[in-house]
C-alpha cells in the first residue's frame, strides 16, 4: 500500500512539476512585437502574453478534468493521492490564469471599467463568471491584434512619410477643453500623424471664450508657429467650435494670408440648436452658477480669463448667423469639412447620449451635439461606421481612445493629411 501510494504520489508530483515548469517558461518568455518605443512595446507584449496565458489556462481545464475523472474512477490509490491529483492541477491553472489576468490588465486599454466591476462582483458565480472572462479575453485579444497590425503597418509605411505636408498641421480644439500635454485633446491621432511625417502644432486657445476672442488667440498662436517653423502657411484641422474660431480668424483677422487649408471636424457652421434650447430652459441663476464654477475651475487649470457664457452663447444659431457676415470664405484658403453620425443613443455615454436624443428631436441625424446639416462647409464628407454603433462628437477626436469596429480614427486623420500632401498643401 505504501509503495503504491509513493508511486502514485511521485507520478503526480512529476506530472505537476512538468506542467508547472512549462507554464513558468511560457509565463516569463518574452516575444518581440512589431512596435517601436519602450512603453507601447511593453504594453503589447504584456497584452499578448496575458491573453496567451488566459487561453492556456482555459484550454487546460478540459484535459485536466478528463485526466482527473479517469484517475479518480479507475485508480486504486488512497484518498490523499486522489485529493492531491485534483488540488495541484487546479492550483496550477489558477496561477497561470491569475498571471495572465494581471498581464492583460497591465496591457489593455480597451477593456472598460464596467467589465472589471462585473468580474469583481460575479467572480464566484458559475457560468456567469465564465461568460465574463470570455468577454474579457475577446476584448483583450481583439485589441492586441488590432494594435499589433496597425503598428506593423505604420512601421512599413513610415519611410513613405504619407503625412509630410508642405505646410505644418495646426490642430485646433473645441469648447470646454484645453491643449494639455499630459492629456491630448486629440487622443492617439497626433502620434500617428507625426510617425507618418507630419509636423503637428496646437491652437492653444483658452477653453471657453467668444468666437472673436478665441479667434484672436488662435491668430497670435499661428503667427508664432509661422515664425518658429519658417513655413509660409499652415493647414488647420479644427474640431467643433474650433472650426468657427478658425473661420473668424481667417476672414476677419487677416489670417487667410497664412492659412492654406481649413478642415473642420463636426463644426456647427449653422450653430447648435441644443445650446440655444438649454439656455432657454435653464434658469438664469443656475446658468450663472455653472458659469462661475466653470470659470473658476479652468482658471486654476491654466486659462487666463475663461468665459463660459460667452462661449455657449456664440454657439447658438442666432449668434452664428450674426457672425456669418464676418466669416465669408477667403479665395486664398481651401475649405473642407467632415461630420460623423451616431446611430442611436447607445453610440456614446452621457452627456452625448442625452444630447443625441434631444438633437434628433430638434434637427434629425447628429453626433450628440451637432446635427448633420450644420456641419457642411466647403468640400463635405459624411463619416459613418460600418457597424451599428455610430460615431459620436467625442469619437471624432479619439476622446476615449477606443477602437471602434468599422472606424479607425487614426487612419481617418492620416487619410485627411495624406490628401493634403497629395494636393500640394
């Protein structure tokens, strides 16, 4: 009996050790990724290894279960060896899964907070936890494949410098945001443009001002860019209200001499009815309270003299109509515009989902803030995702850094700039 026990124990220990060694080797093994740069390379390696370990732990469950059942049914070993035969493989699989989970969390950026919350709440619930883990794995794996393929593509075409335009690119933000170095308003877009040869600058106007005041700040910034870069002109890409700021600076402040092209992204050229609607509905006292808190907060964050109410009022259709006479297109500038559309309220989170419902009632198809008919100016392009999700106002600047099925925001901007290059700008 003792001899049989020792034989079974030695066999199980040896088998467990072999499996454990293989797992450990796979755990620490490093594989190259087609990514340049330490941070992104480390992130994708973690993501690749993490998803691999999760898959290995899941794939091990079936053969381990079969082996344990056969061993338990047909072995003459005692209770202790049988318990050992169950516990050790389970511990090994849990260890590998945990290591994979941690690595995946370190590398993943597309997994949302709610995914983690659900896993935390239902990790103990049979079937439900397996479904949640499977969704977690699929999102992480899809992110790795997408990012690795994109990195490889960019590495291959880097020498072609498809975004190396004649004039530098100036990216102009919309209302309620600033150009912060640590949190780029344009998400991952500028890095893609730079890797493909573009010279990228930023408007750096304050977060909330009237259109004339923002335009004056933008003019001064662009003149500095002209001086620093030695370029004769710039190409402006402007989002939301930034497009109106740029148009005013070009037409009224003499900036047309220094601007080759203006591409507006989801800009309310005919105004935003939602801004006017909310101003009418909000009590004056509440609007003043919000404006005061906003101005105070953004004053701390770097704005010199933010003016919340002036920025909002200038987005109303009546205000834009009054300014329109001052914003006639210059014959020296090539104008083009782009607009996206949400397909339903589930295409974005709050407040854009609420904005979508209100704008749909007021105007029709929209991106959560701007309706389609208001965005067209010059050469117009309507952008729609191939899937049911739709593309929101925030998606067009990569606000959440989300990989959207059917729409690659980085390639979208690379295409815009490549077109400018091909046209001689």
